[in-house]
C-alpha cells in the first residue's frame, strides 16, 4: 500500500441504496491528512456531490471505478455490478463472500482472475475480534420499527427513505403492539431493535447468548413479534423451523435483521428469498394463524443520513491508516487470502469475531 492512499468512492449499483460509507464531513478530515478522495456522481446518494467537492474531493462519472488508478482503493457498501469479470483493485465493501453465500465463489473468482482483493467491512476487527465499523444499530432499529408498523396495519409500501423524526412519529402513533422478542439484544443491532420497540411503547423480551444456549422454543413462539439480530459465523441449531410455524404459536411477525438466508449459518431457515422495498413483507403461513416475514438486507438505507453518519464516524479513522502497516487492514486482507486459498472460510478473523458476537450477539449489516 502507498503511504498516501487514494480512495475512490463508487456509486452504488443497487437503486434503493442511498447510504454512503464516507460522509462529506469525514471526507474533509481525510483530505486534511493528505488522503486523495475521488467520489463518483450518484443521483441516489443522500449526500450531494457538491458537499464532497467542498471537502476537497475530486468528482468522477458513475461506474468509472473500473478505470481508476491501479493503486486506488475502491470504496462502497453493497454488491458490485456483474462486470467486469476481472477485478484488479482493492475493494472495500460488504462482500458477503466468506460463508458460502449465493454467488460467493463467483465473486472471489473475479478477484483471483484480476489480482485484486476484497477488504470486507464485516471483517474490520480489533485484536480481540470486535468489529470496528458497523451499521448494526440502525439495521436493528429499522427492522423492529417495520415489524411494529406492519403488525399495526400501518406499514406504507413501497418503502421510501425517511428521517428519524418521521419514523419515530409513526412509532409514537397509538396502536396495538402485542409482545416482542429480540434475540441478540446486547449487540449493536439488538440495542437498536430494543430502542425502536421502546419508542413504540413496547417493553421487549431480551435474549442473548445465555437464553439461546438452551432455547425455550415455547417461550419464543409465545411472542407476537420476533426480531432476530444474530449474525453467526458457524452453523448452529435454528431458532425457528417450519415445524414451529405449523404448530401452536402466537408468533405472527418475524423480522430477520441479519438476512443470512443463503448461508449454512442461517438461524431462521424458514424462508429462501429476501424481501425488498417494493414488497417488504412475505406471507410464510396462511389461514387463521398467519405468519409474515420481513427480511430486507439494506435496512439502514431507509434512514440513510443517520446511518451513514454513524458508520462514517467509525470508518474514517481506519481509512486514514490504509497507507501504512495497520494490523486492522492486515487482518482484513488475511481473511480474504484465507478464503481464496481454499483453506477455510476466513476462520482466522471470523472465529474471533464470532467469539465476540457470542458474548453480545452483535451486528447485522
């Protein structure tokens, strides 16, 4: 890595993604430390390009990262477009490619073909395995809020980005709440979910590692709302099964904040496809005991400004160290190298992160 890193923040290819991994105020801090930053044009990003230019960044057309200088680090959040077939740069984003997810092997093959590498934001950890930058709080907050609004019959679709004040105004409206259970209540996502439920007037049941070590399935099914915020890095017995949905239960709304649906580590194997902004809710069971699912994998983008600012505040100091021998980035690169070498699924850092998450069941995306 060069001593003066060049960050190239790409436009997101997903139409509903309005977040930014780096906000203008934090970009200005990096520019002041001699970090060169190029920002691609984007009609959907919640932060105007002019604000980045005022912070000292350069502008580039959307999608031009493919022609960025070879030493640039391409910064994003969600998935890359399908092309090019060979990835030559170091990419920083949530790749979701180390646990056997759909498309993971194809993505890693693109990096191998081009000689590039993936610095997955999920694997930015300290030396104890604790994640250093995450959207978890706002993912949990929005996931729980949508569950409450749906149960009240007040979820407005298609979903559109909003601000925290507007969302909390909806949660403050009177309505039938029922009972809610948050699994992973001590992690970032879990804390966000509990805060949203409290804003809506609920006192949620809070489970974490102690309560799920010997799962009380009957107690789980005796809640109206289940919010799952657990991100597992190894297979574990599921929290909810098809047999549970077919048997006696009070449970009617499941909000899976983690959305690990295509992974062997999925703790809610009762569905096979995510939901989205156009159709945020999918019916899992019909009849007199319906069960509905919310499983949107970019929940924080519904609060793009708040979520981006919180994430950027954690990420920008790490980006300032890209040009040196920083152990955080070295560990992150090591997980990628382990994955492409075929010797495991990134266990060296992934297991350390898992140990921490099992203490506080941290962070969905």
